[in-house]
C-alpha cells in the first residue's frame, strides 16, 4: 500500500506540478488568432482566439471528434430578436461603432445575436475588407495614444480584438456548419488580409512596450491575479509571435504564418471533401445484415437524398458513408466482414491520395512549424507549444509513458478476450482478427458479458429527455435554470435550438445555441463548443455590469428518423454532456476582465477539466435514471440495465486508453524528434509509435495522419496529450463529489457550488493548478482516473 502511495504521489508530482514552469498565461486565447477551423498557437498575433473544444478521438465506440473549431466572440444589437419571445435583448450594440456601409451587408451592422440566417458568401469579401480598414485605423490610433494603463491600453485593445472576432467568427462558424464552395472561395480570398492584420497587431511594439511598462511599474504589485495574467500573457504571446524580430527574420516569420493558415485551411477542407466523397450503394439486403434499424433508416434517408426516391429502411437501397454515425454502425454491427473492411480502409485512408492528398500538406506544415520554432530560438515546435501550457515536453512524455505502462497489460488481455470469444462463436477470422473486426467483436462480447445492446438502449435516450435531465442536473449542481428561447436569436438551420441560462431569480446570465444532428453534405464531423460572445465589462451596454456570454454546442449525432425523435447511443449522451461542460465554463464565468473570462486564458492542457468532469455524471444513478425514459411508453431504464452499464464502464479500458495515447504520442514525436525532409516518412513515425501503443499494429496502408485535424487543422499541435492531462484533473474533481457522498443531495449541492465558484467562475484569471487546489483543497492525484478506468492494478505493476 505504501509503495502504491509513493508511486501515485510521484506520478502526481511529476506530471501535475510544473515546478518553475507553470505558465502564467495561455494568452488571451488570443483573441485574434482565428483559424479557419481551429485555434492554433501556430497562428499569428499574440491575441490568439478563444478556444473551441472538440471532443477527443475516442475509442472505436465513439466520437471521431476530429475538428477543433476556433470560435468567436460576438457583438450585440436588437435587429434580430423576436417580439414574440418572452426574452428581451439589449437595445444597443455591445461594441458599436462599426462602419455600417454598405447598409445591406449584415456583417457590418450592429447586432446582439449574430445574423446567422442573413449572411451569405457574397457578404464576406466586402464585409471583411471594410472591417479590416476600420480596425487598421483603430490600431493606428491606439499606437499613437497608448499609455501603460488599463483604460489606455487593455480596454481599446479588447475592443479591436473583439470586433474582428465577432465578424470573422460568424463567417468561420458558417463554414463549419453550412459549408459551400462559394463560402470557401470568399474566405480564401480575404484570409491573407485578415492574417496580415493579425500579424500587424501581434507585432505591435508600442503595445508590447506598454505591457512591459505595466509589469515594470510600481503599480504591478497592486494588480489582481486576473490583470497580472493578462499582462504576462500579452508579453509572452508577443514574443511568440515575433514582436522582437527584425528585417528578413520578421518577413520570413510572417510568410510562414500566412502559409500555415492557408495549409491548415486546405487540410481541413480535404478531410471534409474526402469524407463526403465516399458513398457505397447497397441493394442486396444480405450485405447490410446486422445493421440496426436506426442505421438502416439513416442509410435509406441518404439514398433518398441522392435520388433513390423509393428507398426504405426495410428494403433499401442504402447508401453507406463515412459520416461518424454511419461508419460506427458498420464497424460495430455489420456481419458482412468484407463491408467492414472496405469501409474501414476508406476511413483510415481519407485525404491521402489524388487532389485531396494531405500528405504533402502535413510535410509542409511540419517543416514550417520547425522553421518558426528555430526563428524564435526554440529547438522544436513542441517547445513553442508548451510555452502556453501547464506541462513541459518532458512532463507530458512522462505522463503518457506512465499511463501507457498502466494500460498495456490490460489492453493485451482485451485482445486475447476478443480472440477467445470469437473462437467460441465459431468465427472464421478468430485466429486472425484485424482492425475491422475489433469493434464488431467488442460489441458482441460486451453484449454477451453485460447483456447490453447499445442499439436496444436507444429508445431510452431520446434527445428531448436527455436535455431535460442535463438541465435538471445543472440546476442541482450549479443553481441555474435553462429555458428554451427559440426565436430570440436567428439560427443557421431549422434544427438549431437556442436556450437562455438564468440565475436563481430568473434573470438571464448567458445564452447558448445547440446544433445536434449530422448534416454530412455541409457540416463538419465531430463535436465542439465555441464562444459566440464572451462576458465583458468593457463591452457592456445599457448600464448593465457586463455583456452576457453566448456559446454554441455542435454535435453530429443521429437525427430523427420519420416520426421518431433523435434516439441516442450512450456514447452520444456522453458527448452532449462533454460539450455542455465546456459551455458551462464559458457561460458561468464571473471574471470582470473580458480577456480572462470563461474559457479564455486557461492553459490548453487544463481546458478539458469541466467537459470530462461532466461525463462522469452519465454514470450517476439519479442522473442517468432521470434521462433514461422510453420515448414511447415513458418506462424507466430497468435497474439491472443501469447496473450493467456501470459494470461495463471499464470494458476494454486498457485498449481505449492506448488509443488516446497513440494519438498523443505521435503528435509529440512529430513535433519534437521528427525532422521534415529526412528519410523517415511521417507514416513510419506513426508505425514506430504504434509498436509501443497498439497491441495490434496498424495496417501498412494506415494513413490516419492525413485526417488528424486536431493537430494539423486545429489547436492541438504538440498538445493532444492535453486530453489525458486534464483527465487526471477531471477525475479527481469528480472524486470530490464521491467523497462528499453522491447520494447526499445537500452535500452534492454544496460541492457543486464550490465547483462553480472556482473551476467554472474563475476562468483564466488564475493559474489552473491554483484553481484546482482552491476547489479540491489539495493538489491533484491520478488515482481517481485510474480507479475509474479500472487500471490501478496496472499502475502498481508498472
């Protein structure tokens, strides 16, 4: 016992305490660095965008949440709210003053809720260029009048940053959820000018010098934690974005930034196009044997949309796609092994050939990131990335290796269990299980071992009931009331819902959009949360103390089929809880400083704490039984089924852990030791990493990296380890509720209040380790994570 305690303590100290390397700033999430679809610290300007949070590349049992969506910060006005609603919107623009010519361009008008329904591709070029002209003038005025004080530096800077984030955020969001060739073309046309302005702002020496002057002034020690974090982050970000570079070095740095923006944009487009391109028409019912009714219904609906007007779920024809719900259904349930193999191959080779080949794009991205690191006097790009994180490269690698060691034996046993089970079922492939067999036989084993069929559970998880239960949980934990507010704000699709988050007295404190269903023809895959508007005292209007935060949650779950509501898998339920956790941290912030409110300024490897924390509640009896009601009969989920779900929580935990560790390890390897242009190809690096992280080696043709948007088109470059790092924090945070007593309603409420007042309220105004200690009363421990995953024995062995 003592030995285990020592090991656990060592893991904690080695991986959670940063010693002298705790970074005081992850930047203002740079309020300006908006990627086409992702926030990346490789982008320009010290003002990185607010983060968007995709869910991780889960196991084969769910969520290919591949896309990190960078988001916006928005403005305000009343042009777009319904008089029929019981809610009312403020009557003045939240940041006002944008040039309103031409009057017909919705991007240049004042609004409170973004005009998502009015913006078209032809608005983008004139709108963005007019805005950049206006902001260039504002920046020149700031540089001319800047003083090292909050009113003369930080407040005008926030206004400039916010204006661009609002307008660019609208355009970028529409590209993620309503993609079209015209919109792509318009964004590509103005993107260089946008990046040019970001570079201009990020490398402003008057602004940089003013922040340094604040830090060196006698008033420095009188600043609160939030303001110190802002100053420190702005200085650090300015340095990371080349403010001290001169001459050819600066020119080269800026060219790299422009090209990285373009390449990232193209990478993500190729993934989307390659995903959409694959379509397999099936007319023989035997070929789809085993697919559940929900999957057959979706495949028939797809066929109807492609011109097969008489397609039905029962008789086909069916069109199989690589859209996540369809792909997962085939992998888990199709008895046709050749179909599973074909679809698996198509998935792992997306965007790896022809006009959509991302291989040269990856090579160029890695080459330019390394060049950028060298210009900034770092050894590699991972070191650049870690400057705005809790960890160091060494600490991240150490954590991954400890978790790998703790997971390996369990993963080996997982594979042996599958092989034994397949043999008992008389499967011809039992002695030669391959990647396209693993999910299928895992589902069969899970059904046999726990008597759980996830497809049969769908009727108990209808979307309306899941959301109702989620909102009841939020009320219990955080004393908030969530109400539908449809009609108050314009939306981009008829299925998008809009909600008001109210305090205990009924007053709105935040809003959020929810876009739940997959739309493969126009919407990117995965699930994510983004800022629409951040809380800001500087941008408050009408005498209110602060502008209210607005978020949006986007998922790609199974849509309604016929008269049935959206019937969700348990994994889809977990994903909604995950993204809602991100949204809560954005919406329940109490920071007065806009640049550290909500999800801003939080170190990247801590941002998954609230999202992964919320997933734990899916296994909480009262919560789960509250949402698990049969959509037709109202019957509750049987108690024995709940107990089986609980028992199945650690099923194949070793394999699922290794899957995440593969992604994190290859990410660090490519951004530390890999040298672009050397004989070893990127795919060889992945194969080498997999020898240590995969019990069954990947196929020689595995081109997964060509669709790894998290690190090549998102903000997780040299940062995918963050999911595991934050998982330690989130599991330990939930263990506080376990310690208090999950069946003690008053204790749960009190612990929830403390979680809200620390983790959710403090935002980026305080270092995340300090925030955690303030909530938990001690430093983090990895024991709860390993206990939840059933891997404590593996740690002791390791």
